[in-house]
C-alpha cells in the first residue's frame, strides 16, 4: 500500500511539473502561443502552401497516430519497448568505453521539432528504419516544444532537440535535471527584401523591419545586433506580425520592405517571388560584431535527461557519433537530405528543401566549443529578458562535458 501511494504521488508530481513547465514556456517565452518565439517555432506558421501542412498554425499537431516511433527491431513503428530497456552494466559504473559488440543495446527515445533542428537527424532516422544501428531508437516529431517538454519531465523521452533558450528554461524548471549534449543548429535568421540596399546592420537606420516573435529570441537577437552597431531603439522601427506568412505578404506587396525570416521560409518566399533576395545573413552579422573571439548565433540544441546519461553513458556517446555523422551527411548531399526532409514532413517539396538545407547551418558541436558558443548566446538573451532563459543563466552542470 505504501509503495502504491509513493508511486501515485511521484507520478502526480511529475505531471504537475510538466504542466507548470508548459505554462512557463508558453506564457513567458513565446508569443501567440508559440514556444519561446524562436525561429524553430516560427517555422510552425505557414509562409505559403509550399511548406508542409504540419508547419501551418491552421494544421493539426503531430499525433502518435500520425507518426509511430521507429526502432531497429521493427522499422514499421512498434509500440514502446520500455520493458526491454536496460541500464549500463554495473561492472562498468564509470562509463568506460565499451565496443559496440560488448555492451547491451539501449532504447533511446528522441523527440524533435518539424524544422531545421530535425534536419541533422534525417540520415540517422533512415539508418534506424533499415536496422543499421546498434541501439534502438524511437523518434517523435512534433510542431511545438510544448508537446515534448512534459514527456521529458515524466521520463517518457530521453533526448530532445529544442530551441536553445527552451533548453535553459527546462534546466531551471527541472532543477538542473537535464544537460545539453550538443548544438545542432546555428543561426537560421535572414534579412529579406526586394529592392532595399543593405550591406550591414548599420544600414537599417531609418528603416522598418517586419518580423515575428515580439519579446522573444528573434527580437532579442536583432536588438543585440542593433545595439552593438550603435543604433538606438528610435533609429529602427520594428513592426511585428503574428506569423511568417504575414511578413512574406508585406514583402510581396512592397519591394522596399525589409523582413526578418527564418529558414526554410526564406527559401520558400524567394522561390515564390523572384524579386525577393537575401540581404543579410544574421549569423554572419552576429559573428562580425562578436569579433574573432566571438561565437555565432545558436538556434537549436540537443538535451538529455541526466539520469539517462548516468545510466547509459555508452549509448549517449554512440548517439553523438551518429548525430554528427547524420548532420555531416545532410550537409554533404542536400539533394538526398531533401528527399528525407519531405518524407519526414519537415518541408513539403524537395526543391525548397534542397535549396534551404545549406542555409540552415546544421551542425553537431560538442564539448568546450559547445559550452563557449551556447553560454555566450544565452547571456545575450538573458541580458535582454532573463525570462527567456528561465530567469537566470544556467549553471556549469548544464553543459555535458564528458
């Protein structure tokens, strides 16, 4: 009886924490119901019919009926095999390296979003569907981070790929229960225009910029760049729209207008309107103001539960190797990646995906390099609005440094 009561209380606590977390992310970090208002979430709004229905605010969120988890044992998508999952061997408590043949395969449950941060997983997903990995993987792809976070809190997901600031919020809400194991996507924001001449951020003086995400990461990133270039708030007018489609519509109507858009919406908009062009790569502008010792923008990171890492150190190391190889593969062959992106429902048409992939800055950065880039980026967000990162900057144990 006591065990049952203890289990019930523990389960209720986990569910309550998940609900609080969702409320914090949706209320403090997003606009119009979008988690954290970052480029990944902005992509969930349709810029045009060229993008997949799942990326539309009018489209339904992914459900388990729409996408069954994949695993090496059953590529068709079996139900969870949680009962088969075993922790790392007790005789190897320090997590010393074992060969793939010497250790028991793990079941790794991975959640991600329909956007750039999932592009680096595509080749790994393909390998899993063919049974070519040592470990078994179950993938769950959704349109919003608010669908993934409660599952992470309840221990129903082991690894998730989310916007950088959402990872920081999750760390605070779980009292340090997660770690970032890699950066998966750098900057995906671009200034798009028809006829306006822009060679640098300084050229925005006296102009109006149309964008989404008021009070969230796109605005924070832009205001940081404006400030470092000596421009005050009165020098540049920011006109906020509820979704990327509205920004694209303004650009189509007014050739002189300037819009801040994320990939792959940039590519879709430019392919639909040949008069549009990319004027500024915000990642390059970020690097320019940061200087030689600086870091680029960070869009997406990969987060793992600390208890999962402790129980499965070899599986985490294997995942990082697979993720790095998968990210490299999609960058090396955008055409093949485009086919997989369409199959996964991330982008609706291959031509858009093929052209957008090289502009999405897909990476797999780990260790000290990851920590340096991510901590610097989060500090910028913190200085703009501390609530974007959960109220305070994460501690040292936020960064996975094996």
